[in-house]
C-alpha cells in the first residue's frame, strides 16, 4: 500500500510532474516541468462537478495521458503534529515513530500510515523538532483505489496543508518581504475545510484543518435569503448589488467562527513559542468574493494579504494567462504537489 510521503517536502522537483488536488467541490490539476531550475506550467484545469468523483477522475485520465500523479489528503482522517524528539538521526526517528505517535494522535497507531520530517534542531537542549503526519489507512486506501479505478497511479501522497506551505515558499522569499525572522500564518479557505499553517522561518510549526469553509458560507446565504443551496452557491460566486449587503453580513457571521478557531490556534502556538503571528496570508476560492480579505483583517487585527501560488511560476505560452489569474487562488494545493519530486 502506498504510504504518506513527506521526504524532501520543501524541495522543488526536477521532473515533469502532475499535481492533482481532489477537492470536495472541484478537481484541480497542474502539469509543471522544471527548466533551468524554474517551474514552468504547461497544463492547468479545474473540473467543477464533483458529485461523482470517480467519473471526474476518469474524465481527467482520458483527456490527458497523466498516468502518474502527486495527490494529497486532508480532513478529519489526517493529523499533523510538531513533536520534540531526543536528538537522533533520521533512521532512528523512523524506528521511534510509532512509539512517539501513539502519544500524540487520537487514532490507534496500527490504523494509520505515518511519516515525519525533521524541522529544527535544538543542540543546547539535545532535542529535535519533528513534524509528524498520520493518515488513516482506510482513507488512504480509498483515495488510492479511486485513482486506480480511473487508470491513474499515485507517485506520492502529501497533505493539503503542507502542499500550501511548499507553494508559498517557492513563490515568496521571506527575506525580500522582510518576514524572514517573523511568524506568519497561511489560511486557505476551501469548500469543506480551511487549511491553517503557522510558519516560522518558512517551516510549519502548527498545521490543522478547520471545518469552517466555503460550504458554510453557502448554507448561511441560503438560510439568510430563504433560497436553496444551488441558488446560494450561484449568488456567492456572482453577487448582485441588491443582495450584496446581506451576503457580507452572512459571510461575517461565518468568518467570526473561523476567526475564533484561528485565535485558539494562535494562542496555542504562542504558548509554545516566544513569538506571535504578525501577518496573515490568504488563498482559496472563497476569496474571489470581494471584501472577504478586509473582513478577516478587521476580525483578526492582523496585516492581511492574498498570496499568489503562481507568482514565480513561468506560464507557458499555450495557456490563457487571464483565465489562470482568475483561477490561481484555487490552485495552491495542486501547485504545491507539482513542486514535489
């Protein structure tokens, strides 16, 4: 069975790679090739209809000779923890993984696939900080079987949150932005989950999935305006002037719950580290709704910026740059996957 793979997680790849993000509302994919150490995007697409994921994957596989893909998982079956290990080599960490994992994850260790990545060494304290990732085996099997039925094969399975870190680090130089020694947060607002990462020096010291996201906005709009979910989703993507104020109020009430979760995460991080989050970077399809960034900035009190997963990616001449620009906010996970070996 294919296992979760975090090795070389923050290294750019050298090969022709397809990143396939199987979301709850859309299938997003990119094909990146590395030329002169630059990532060049040759293929990109979003399949919106995901009521039948198996069929969407078959359509994808039939329309392009994909074969081998990098994909990712997220949600309640996935756990990420940053754990202090005694100072040891990577092979010793692997041997100790199961023993340490059972102290930190809410699942039986035999029910999960595990992997790890060494983040930081504390030589004076004889410790090493290790990123520990666990995914339930039955969920991983379900995902890889879905790919197999479509004629696809997973080269590696990553975690959505960590893909976003990879994409962000490729596109943003913290030294250039004056944030090298600062703590920042990445928030990706998807359809079912919002992925949160708190980064210090470009490394994730806290990663979690929050079950408040775009679908919550849709349900709130439907309730507020007494319309069905399909109408609410259409209105969310293309708001009219008459309902704009009501939509903003609906969004703000959902975002208040999301910000409460963010503050809990920030407080936990700050209790473990001698620094505070100074800036929030946003991505995800829900940010296509104007005003969301400003609401989040007001609610968090943080400097807030929407980041571009394609900022330093070279776009092939055969792609529509304007179309890609409008889709970029939704491609963060797929880009992060395609940057892996």
